[in-house]
């Protein structure tokens, strides 16, 4: 039996935003066995003891919007990569995510069942919940062919962010194929995007019938649909069709916020992606057309988050960083803290994220029986979020499945 005892620790419970008096946490066989305050139980033989030295133990973080396979923004270079090379680079980035404190990530375009299996079998990295390839209409956010390329889309077997499916029947077939390959959710691209150089942010992509077909297939497989969407026309269409989650949402208005609340849907803002891309500009590797679209969404992102927070929308942590931007993954905490209390930001990366992923009570909590995916940090994240955003200074241990790494 693999056993761990953490002593002299304040336990941070994100459900209610409380931090206990000094106490202890015991894990056995990868699960939290018991917690308490005061004197810890006797360790016994074969128990690894970690002294938190008055620091804080909290659940491992969850990033619900990553793209593990997108480790470069140089599309010309990426075109020459083999699947093996792309996967090795992706798994290396997964290891770095774990060392930042993310013990679970949801990939919303690109990662596959093989990567999830490798991580589950012990390759260093977080738990991976993948959605396979995102669905894009022809000319949509996932259609990255050059304008002069008249060839039909091909190569669905190659690692890639998305796949093209037009019409209800094709959407159904693509959805079934991604679920056949183990997808835990399905992502559908409903508006233009920054990283796709040839579409407009204000574009609406996919009809309501096509979205409903994707939702029906997801429900048939006991899964859900999340959508890439920025503006009310696309978001409202998705919510009316039964979509469970919206990525980004930078341009939403009060009516759309009310619909999110009515449907009990989830919103995953990704503010840090725009801040980091704007900071690096053309040096980030994005083409000029993409850099030029940043202002359309960046300037409204924090306002949209504040609207959603005030209304009580289910908010989930996401970063959406690509290529050289990945190291800023924790800075989403800093941006959200401008309009949200620290406890609410922490919930977005723990309990609320777990609920979206269908793992409530399993991850994102210190409750007995949950996976022992934990962080041991110096200081109190509820009082100072830099305790999380500066892991090189404050992160003492990352614990995955009850084993410190």
C-alpha cells in the first residue's frame, strides 16, 4: 500500500474558501484517506511523511482549456513534424504543466487517447481529459488551409487541432468518430478566432441544426459539447441547442449572461492567452492577421468576466496558451483577481472545474475518497495569489496520486 502523511499544514478547502488551523492529511493508494486538525495519527512503517512546515495544502489545480499538441506557432515548421515528434513535444509540455501545479488538464483540440494513456501509465504529467479534434466548418476557425489551397481537407489521422465537417450528417459522423476514439467531450467551433487568420471574429459558424446534431450525439455517449465562441449570436445559438460549456465569451452581453445562468452552463474565459500574445506581438509566431484581431477580444475580456462573475455564472479556469506562451499558464490567476476574490478564482480551478468535467468529489477537493492530487505551498493563497503564481518560490511539493514528484 502506498501511504503518505502530510503534517503541520493548513488545509485549504475551495468549496467554502476556508483554510483550517494547522492539521494533517493522510493518503493511501492514491486517494485521500482522512484529514484533521491538531495532532496527526502515528505514521507507522512504510508511510512517507511530509512536513508542510506551516504551509498550505490544497487540491491540485485544473486547467480546462489547453492544447498540448500546439507547442509551436510556426505553421510552416509544424507541417514537417512527424506524429511521433509532435507527441514527444506535447508530453514534455505536459510534464511542465504538472510542475506548475496542474494535476488535471482538459485538452480542447488535438490531444488523443494515446497521450492520455501514456500519462495514465506514468509518463510525468497531469491527468488528461481529451476531446480529440475540434469540429470546424469549411472556412471556419479550424480550417487553416492557405487561401490559395483548393485541395479538399485530408489527413484526419495526423495529429491536428481540428477536423472539418459540414452538414448535419457529417457532424454526426465526426462526433461519433471522436467519441469512438475516447473523447471525453466534443468541441465545436462557432465563431472566428485569433489564431485562424482567414475568418472574422464576428462570424457565426455552424447552423443550429448542426449544433443540435453534435449535442445529441454527445448526450447519446454520456458526454457534452463545449464551443469556441466570442459573441452573443454564436453563444446564444449554442445555448439554445443544449451546449453545456462556452470557451472564451469575451464579447458577451447581459442577455447572454442571463442565458448562461438560466441554462446552468459553464464559461471558460482565457484572458491570459490574449495578454501574452499582445505582449509578444509578432514575436509570438502568430501571423500579422491574427495579431491584428487581438484588440477585438482582448479589451472586452475582463469586462465579460466581471459581468459573468456578478451574475453567478459557473466560471472555470482556462489558459489556452499556445507554443512559446505556455510558461504563463498561472498568470490567469493574476488577471482574474482584478475582478474576483481569490477564493472564487481558486474555485474556478478546482471544484467548479471538477463539476464541469464530471469529476465532482473526485478531484479539486480535499474530501476523503478524492484522488490525492495535492499541492503543498508556502503561505496562504487566499490572502496572496502569488503563492500560486510564483511556484519557483512558493511551491514546495506537487503530489500526484498520493506520490510527491
